[in-house]
């Protein structure tokens, strides 16, 4: 798997930085229970083996960070799982040892070079490298960065608020080891509604997957892109946009958000960049009324 690959959209460069590619230890009917079995079968020719392991019928996924360089600043979108994290109810992400920071260095970025970290939402696999262990304490990995976190998710995942969640205990320890140390260091900006990063990049609320889920829109010259976080976990959700993952807190809102953003992407010829797609990593979509299709894949490899 290539560690670094970059494309240019207008004045913004986008580099994929890998942390992990492999199983999510769930079959399609568990991970994406609203998707029909037929959509997987009818599209097996291109879904396998990148998105689905034919030998095990287990869904494959990527954990990756999108590195953007825009208007002289270095921006990371989501920070993956992290190393050494205690995840008793998510063993696939527990006590990992990856070379993510090495991959970031090979992309030309040291932790101190990062200006902005965008957490599209505060799930276990989107905030892990917010912090790292130093002298047995969790400290911000990116000491000079402002961490943009949706206030709605900050409040929802704060254990003090005891919010009911479809994850049960699946996000246990995440707030304490990957959010609180950054907040206590004075590096968080808790935003609501809309937040303009610069002339190219706009953050907007896109609730449903979580209460604070967000989407980053890139507009530069004639180029457009939507960084949609967990709006989609698999490209079959383009073909069946009302199908949610098992991790969506508000399924109706998640489906409505997905349809709205896929429609915008189709109408504006925007690249859709989900958090977890392996392979080409991103795609362009078409629409025919309320149905969507895959037009083309990005140049990431």
C-alpha cells in the first residue's frame, strides 16, 4: 500500500496519509444493515477485493488522514485511531502500533508543522492521533495546531452528559485520552453551524451519523470537493443512499444528509472524499432524479 499520494484541486493540494487498511471485522449485513444483499452481489466485480474480502465476506476499510495545503497552512482532516490507546470495546483499534507519524513525515510534515486539525466528528477512529503518549501522559500530537471540533459532538461524547448512543461502550476512553488533553491545552475551537477556515475551505454541520458530524467543502477555481467523513463507509451507499451504517445515531437524518450532499456533488461535479474508502479513495458521482451512480474514481492509488 502506497504511503503517500497527492492530487491538486485548484490552489489546494490533497495528500492521503495512511494509517491502516484491512478488515473492520464485520460482514456487510452487520456493518451496513440497510444495504440490500443484491447490491453487493450485483457489484461484486469491482467491490472485491478492495472493499469486500471475497474469502471471508468481511468489509475492508481504510483509516487515513487527508492532508491539505491551503493558503500557506497545513491542515489535517481526521486523525485516525492512534497508538497505545486502550479500547476495551473495540479490540481492532486497541493498542495499535502503526507508523502513521512516519507516513506523515514522508509527506513532508512534522507534527509541529500542522496549523489546523479538523475532526469531522469525535468517533474512535477520527481523533486517535489528536494525542500521543509522552511520559505516560496523553498530550497533543500537534503542538501548534488549532483543533476544530463540532461543539455538538463535544457535548454529546462528554461522559459527564451520559448521552445514550448506538455505540454503547464502543467509544469508551476516547473523550478522555483524545479530546480532553487537547481541550485542556487550550488548542480546541468548538464551532457550530458553519466555520470558514480560509478562502478555499468551509466547514458545515451535517448531522445524522453523529449529532455533530460535519463536512468540509473545498472550492478553488473551478474545482470542488466534499470531505464527508462518515457520510459513507462504502461506495454501495452511492447506489443505495438511504442505507446507513450501524453506527449512525440518527438514521433518518444521516440518510437525508447523504442524499443532499450527493446531489450537491453531482450538480457541481465535486469530488466526494469519504474518510474510509480504500483503493482510489474518492469518487465523482452522477444523478438521475433521486438515483445516484459512480461517474469516476480519483487518482489516489
